[in-house]
């Protein structure tokens, strides 16, 4: 019976009724317009567990939809709720609803949305900048860039202020950072919080919700990176206070701890590379010419160790530099790459690779001939590899890494019978990793492999700038690797114990002990006090017993040999106190009466 004594709180259920009432007021505010059964008498009848005394009066009061902020979704607020309860629910006081303040906010946001985006002829960049324009308007006065634009005397200055703030950043970076902040703003609106000004409490609640809801493990880390980005580029306030909190840092780490083991793309095998070369060189099927051009582009990325996204942006048609025997290099250069910007990309990054494949085919010359026959030219097309069109022609858009991965998996499945499990581990990044992986397995020095990958240490920029041809030495090192693969002396697809034949082990071991481009299997040193690298080389030298060295060793001195134990350099002995080079006998030495079975550096002065 409604209105009976059973509906009133008793001594037994006072605590339960009070808890239910408190929870009802602390519940997140309802978004959108009120439903008919949530207001008036219907709201009183269908309210769950609400006592008739006291709350009935509040339930019958009319409700209104306040303007929390322009652009926010409307929220429902009870007239009967006290000012303190309303403040706890919406984190806003009644002054925020003042019509004058709301009109000023709307005017400023309208002015922000009137900022004109500079046309960069890049759809992704324009979309990213439009997203940031909305985010800066959402940040309001908590953004330094917003305040600067509001203080501009005219619209043109405001337009330039906004565009210059993001000038030089790639579209992919801007889009990624904006997406992370949009997810945060969307969550704040749905949860009844103000996204900006930034507060440590709201940031922690967002990160905690990501963890509880099982969001992707990297989303929290991406959000903190986006906040730091916004701090530097739009002057967002409160970032330092929010991210310096230990619980915020711990919430990010807790989310990232759920990340799976890192899976990298597998390099291509020798058989797969040779199958691509044979397919590209096959002129018997003219219907496959577009696929053959794509296969040549894949080989270009592989032999030049470039990313697909960077290689397709090359605006200069590659050329070949061949020796009389037909071997040589394919060369080009690129202004835009992953780590470049529109400001600093005025220096062309050299691109070079072997023009003869591991299968012995002159793939580079043949590919350039196919491109010329199809009317493709990077200088006129604006990119090296346009995307194939649906009508059999070439579109004006660049090919994407996603499309390249899909095509590579499909073509390898057809021409080499690749299994689905193997295909899932292959991607566009496999092309850059293939030769760099082979060089590491062969034993090429890390400095040469770093230059082959297009990377330079920050302190080595000046050295690279004045070298004028920094790739010359590393490409010679890579030629040795490819030559050994062609001759069957080195198999990069085998395990560590079976990659080298016995005759090739000497060359591989000694070439890894030198960071120069010389292929001599015996390192010659000018001083017995050489660097610590020689001692490391002596420590890791393989035992070459039973292997015939391909280089004729000098005549053994009559007094024997002395090996400096500090650096491993071999000297000829003149007498008990002196060496053939005139130096005194080192204190830590080992006297030898025959050539050792390991390869050690030789003193140049002793063995002229």
C-alpha cells in the first residue's frame, strides 16, 4: 500500500535509506533531455526506493537544463538540490551559468573556430590541424595559444599564429596526439567532469578508468605523451602538476604492464628475395607489368634499406652507377622521411644500394626500364611509387605501407608458396630489416650498420656532413655480405652454427674485427699500444685450427714471435729485450715459436 508505514524509514533501515539517498545524489549527472517518467509526479512514482517525505517535494519541482559550457552535452540538474551538491556533481558553481559569461565563452570559441587552416595540399595534415583547432577551443584560457589568438588585433594574424604553432610537425604526429586528447575530452564529457583546466584528480580518474575497462595498454602512455606535446605546442597549463603525481605515473605503468611481448617483422629469406627478382625480371607475361613494377619498388626498399613510407615520397628518379662488369649501385635521395620536418628537410638524405641482387640479376636497370615504359617518373609524379588504380592505371596518390604489406604477402604466396603463418610475420618493415639483419649476422661493425640504416649519432652530424659520401665504406661492407650470399659462403637463414662454410669463416671472423672497408683477413696495426677494441677482438677470435688461411703470412722471424697480451698484437722478436720494430719487449707478453692458429693483428713495422 503506497504511503503506508512500510514506506517510511524505520530505525532498522535508517542507514540503508541514508546510503541510498547519498548514492543517488553522487551518481553521475544524466546527459541529454529528461525522459517523461523522470520528472513531475511520474518521477516521484517511478523513483527507486525514494521516501515520500522530503524527497517528494524535490521530485515534484521542475527541472532545467543548464548551459555548462558551449559545446558540452546538456546535463540535468534538480532545482531542489543544494548549491554544494550541485557543485559536487558538475564541478561548476552557479556563476558559470551566467548568461554574460556563457556568451563571452561562445564568442571566444566562435572566434577560435573562425581561424583559417593553411592549405598544405595534404588532406591528413588539414584534418589534423582542424582537430587541433577544436581542441584549442575546448582548452580555452588554459591554453597559451588560445589566449594569444584571442589577443590578436585581426583575423589574419590569428590565422598565422595558429598555423605557425604547428608548422614543421608531420601530419601523422599531429593526428596521433590529437586523437589521444579527443578520447580524454570525450570521456570527461560523458563522466560529468571538466576536461580543462587540467587537474591531477581528473587525469588520474581517466587513467584509472582506462585500466579498469581494459583499454589498449599503450593508450595511457599515448595520453601522457599528448599532454606533453600540448604543453609545448599550445601552452596547455597544469601538465607538469598532473604528470608529476606518483599515482598518475603508476597508473600509466600499470596499463603498459599489460602489453604483450613485442613482435617484430621477420626479415625475408634468400629464397624469397630471389623469387621477387625472378618475378620482376620475367618479360614473358605482359599482363603482370604493374605487379613487376611493384616488385621492383619492393626490391628498391630492400636493397637501399629504406622504409616504404619514406621511399614512396622520393621525388627524384633513381639512377644507376655501374662498373664494367655490370655490378654497381642504384642511387637517389630524399628530402622527406620519418624523422624529417618541413623546416629542416632541405638536405637530401642519400639513398643507395646494390644494383645486382643476390640472385645475380641486374634488377635495378630492368626496373628503371619498366618504369620508363610505363611512363612513371618520380620528378613529374611527385612520388616514387604511386598507388595502382582500379582501372589498371596509376593513381595520383602514393602507395601506403598497408597496401604494400598486403600486396607483398599475396605476391610471395603466389610466387614462392609462402604459408599463411609465415605471411603473417612479413610486413613492409621487413624490407628494411632484411639486409641490416644479414649484415649483423655476417659480423659487420655496428658503426657501418648504423650508417646503412640511415642513422647518425647526434655528435656525429658534423662528421657526416663533411664526409660528402658517408655511404661509400658501409656499402662496400654490404657488398661483401651480398657476395658471400651469392657464392653460398654465407647463409643468413641458417642457425648461428651453420651460417658460414669453413672457407668463409676466416673472412667473416676477420672482417668483423675491423671497422674499415678492407677485406684483408689479417689486421695490421701500427702500434702495440692500440685501442681496447683490439683486445676485445683477440678475446672473441674464433679458433681457426685446421683452416687454411687465404693470405700468405710473412716469414717467421728467427727469434720467434711475441704477442702483446694487452692488445693481442703480434711482433717479431729481435733479441731478449727488443722487438723487430725497435720497441722494447712488453712486460705482459707471450713468446711463440710458430704462427698461432688464431687470427691476430700484426705489427706493421715488424712485418714490412
